């Protein structure tokens, strides 16, 4: 097909689908977490912030010192394990009796991604993995703890993009044929492209109208999912949906800022997403508490 579909449309679809799947799984998880006495919403802000910054520093050092050949193997294994776990967790929470099927499909998904990574497969598995992670780790945070954490990461994103750190990391990871982000082609036929043909460096060198695809960071989807799940476990489903809906408005706002203000230049989507999530959280607490 030669018809073009804007990455904005795909981004909205990805976030909406991820939110729906994540909250479905969270509903299924609720009784399971209670039955195993899993501690809830007890993670503190300072340790998790330091942990996040430590992980960023570690990844940056690995990207700087490890040759691309080595990076390719390291990140492929890590991503394959993450995708396999995501598939297995989603199936187990939806169908607890299908343990063997969950493990089998998870392993198959990871292996297929290693040897047959296509854009559509990468995006699908990343969506599943983020939904699984969001439904699990959102349970461990109180809404306000995670909201403040999200705002801190939004500030980090602004600084990382402003000084080129984020673009450098994304470029290095894409050269290793892995990227923790959604690849959103404009042409339908490009969904079948090999993942290794996508280079982030091309995105920063071309004007926005000439780019053949867009990129949406996994964190821009994953963080709102975790916040929505946190709200769900503390309050109820309606509040979580409100927070998720406002996060989606923030994502749309990020694209509008990029198109009309920054004229297509790279920008972090998390700051407007975090701001609108905060608005959604305040409204949910006022109207649905």
C-alpha cells in the first residue's frame, strides 16, 4: 500500500491499546496479588529515582565503551528476555491455567524476534511488554509517589534532549539493531521492514516532512501506564481511565508542540504527558474519590 498514515495516528492508537490492555490485566491481577500477599504501593521516591539515574548512567557507559558488535548481542538478549516475559505474564494473568502455553509462547516470541525482527513485530512485542510491566510495577507505587517520580523524569528528558544525550543514546541503540521505542512508519508497506534497517540518525538529519517513520519512546507509554495502574489499585477503574485519558491528551499535545513550535525537531514527549497526567490525577481525586 502506498497510502501514508501519520505517526501521530499510530501513537494515539498505541497508547490507547496499551492502556486498555494494561488496565484489563490489572483487573485480573488484583485478586492474585492479594492472594499472595504482595506488598503494595510501598516504594519510596528517593531510592527509585537514584536507581533510575544509575541505570541511565550504566546504559550510557555500556553504549560508550562497548563496540557495536558487542552491543548487538547484549541488547538483543535483553530485549528478547523482556519480550518473552511480557507475553508470558499477559497470558498467565488472562488465563492462569495455561502456564505451559504462556511459557512456550513467550520463548517463541523472544526467539522469533532475535532472528526475524520486523518493525510490526517489534512494536507489538514492546506494547505487550510495557502493558505487562505497567500492570505489575504500577501496583508497587502510590499514585503521588509515582507522579512526582514521573515529573522528575520529565525534567531529565528535557535536559537530555536539550544537550543531545537522548538523541545520542537512541542513535547508538538503533545502530545495535535494538531500540526501546515504537517505530511508526508512514507507509503501510514499511511495517514489514527489518528492524535493523531503521537508523535513528536518519531521523535527526532529515526534515520532518521527509522522514519515512516516526519514533515514540517506550517510556512515553510505559510511565502513564504505571501511573494509571497505581491509581486503579488505590482507587478504582474510573479514576485510572481518567488519568490515562489525560495522558493521551498530553501525547497529542507533544506532537502539536513538535509540529507547530519546534518545526519537527526532536522533543521529549514525557513533559506534556506528565503535566496532563497530573491534571487528570487531580480531577480524578476531586470527582471520583
